[in-house]
């Protein structure tokens, strides 16, 4: 199906989220920018990985990223 002319990607959303080939919406975990010395190594490793967005929130993100799926 062709996309309508003039539809645009929300660039602020595109910088924060990634859509996988299977359609999952991934995001980076918050809490990884500063104050890392108070967090233990296990927590820092876990925060460094991408996390999957809930299906309810993912639907909103996919609407803002028309060319991702």
C-alpha cells in the first residue's frame, strides 16, 4: 500500500526508539546518564541494554514512525 504524500516521521521519536524486523519497539533504559558511581555493576550492565516497550505504548510510537514497518 502506498503512503499518502506529505506524511512525515517524528524525528524526536525516531531518535529515541528503534523498531526491530519483527515489529518490536525497543528503547534505551533511563538512568544511564549520570550518578553511575552509586549504582552497582549489575545494574549498570542491565541499564545499558535496550528494553522492549509495552504494546500499548508501542502502538503510539509506531504511529509516529510511518516508514518503520
